[in-house]
């Protein structure tokens, strides 16, 4: 399920936004549309930064991907 929050502002506002997001990621308190962003502990992350500059507009994207681990219940035989 995709969740998005959009903002507009100045370059100073964007700088503050990045600082806030980074701090919330470190403290495990980042929420997007009220949903917590939970990173797997000890798992490898795939991340990138992209800069696209064309005649119409410029775009900067930061992306992080990781596999979701499902909680696996162990079958315990009761004797």
C-alpha cells in the first residue's frame, strides 16, 4: 500500500524537512499518513539518490528498499 505526504516550501524549509525526517528515522518515529515506517534490523537495505534535470523541471529522489519479513510462527509439537 503506497502512502505519500507532500509538502511545498523554500529551500530552507526543505533543509529542515530533510533534517526532521533523518532524526525521525534514527529514533524510529517516522510516520507517513499516520503509519509507522519500520526498517528491518540487521537486514540489508538498497538505497539510491537520483537527480533528473530536463527542460521542463528538475527532480531529486531518494529511495530505500528492503524485503519485508513476515512473522513466522514455529510449530511446536505438544506431547
